[in-house]
C-alpha cells in the first residue's frame, strides 16, 4: 500500500503485457519526485498509456527457487491460463484511508497482497496482523519508498532492502513473501541482485497499473483496470488514496463479469 516530479507508473495495455511475457518485471517506472501526493490533492490530467519498458531479465511465470544468494527473478504476469488475477496494494498512507480500504476489501471478500512500505509499518505495526488475520498475503515494498531508487548506488539499494527486511522480520516474524522496489515497474539488475542477496526469490512487478496514486477518480481507476486486465494479471493499486476505496468493489464486480477470480500472488503463480 503506497500511499510529483517525473512521471511514474504506466498503464500497460494488454497487448504490451503479452509482448513482455518474454521479458521481465519491476523496473521501468520513472521515479516519482518525492512522496506520492496526499489523498485529496488536485488530480493531474489522466496519463496516456506509454510504451512498455524493458525488464532486466526474462520474467518468471511461476514461483521458482533461485540459487542461494543469487539474483531474484521478477514476477509480472502468470501464464497458467487459469481465470485468476492478483490484486496487489502498495501499503502505507493516511490511517483513515487505510481503514476504509481494508473495510472495502473485507466487504468484497477477496484476498489481496499487501506490499508494506516499512517506515510506515514501523509506525503502525498492528496493520501487519490485521492483514494477516484477514487471510491476505504480505510483502516488502522498501523502507522509505525512494522516488529514484533506479538511479541510486548499490549501497543505497542494499540499505533499502536490508532495513525494510529487518522491520518485516521484527513486526511480522518473517521477511515477507516478495520484494517490490519503489517507483519503478521493472527491477533493475542491482535491485534483483540485492533482493536475492537478502533471501528474496522474487521481485513482484505488475502488468496492470490504473495510476490510482495520481487520484484520477474512481471511474478512471475502474475503467483503466478493467480495460487492460487479462487472465494471470497482477494489478497494482494503492492504499492511502480516496478514489481507490469506491473503485475496489466495482473492480471486483467487473472482474467477476469477465470470469476472473482474485487470488493471492502465491496462488496465481502456483
């Protein structure tokens, strides 16, 4: 649950996602300048879909072990052919908005995968328990959510991975199931190397990004998500943004109309 500067995430059109199946998954987002905008801030004009960035290595289409200490592999979209998708959330932000979205998730009765920004989790550790108790999956989304992690030195990347992992271990009893770098679509080679060095087998990317963190309104979030989703998709959404709350039940209903079932990332890539 993540909760301006140069533009970041792009909506990956379905055709682009298919093309990328031979590529990889978490490094092409241009970094956001500073923190994401607060919920309620004026909405920028809707961003047009952009050409997909190229991953650092071929994407994994299933959960696979990696050599101890070797680079992590990236997960972007599953290829099982099953009518399943994963709803993943950058997890941080205003507590009232976090509570509102968790309530919407509970009412929709769908599993989600929460990628915690760990300096936020450090302040609100009870939310890890709430997420786990709700039957959801958790992962690591860096410590400070740097907007330019893709341009930082290896030592900075290592610090982001290790410090966030330390918080995850202390708060949740484990490192989290996946690592997702901040403000990038595809993981850089440095991110893959440092995540693997820390013991993460996979970095989690996505192939559907409605840019809800730009606060375009619920209608835009719903339309963008349903226009590009397909079986095996990983959808990127955010806690801490007001429009995502009313968008969620409409997204779930739209997925059901398409015959798609939300599952955890682990189940999606099994």
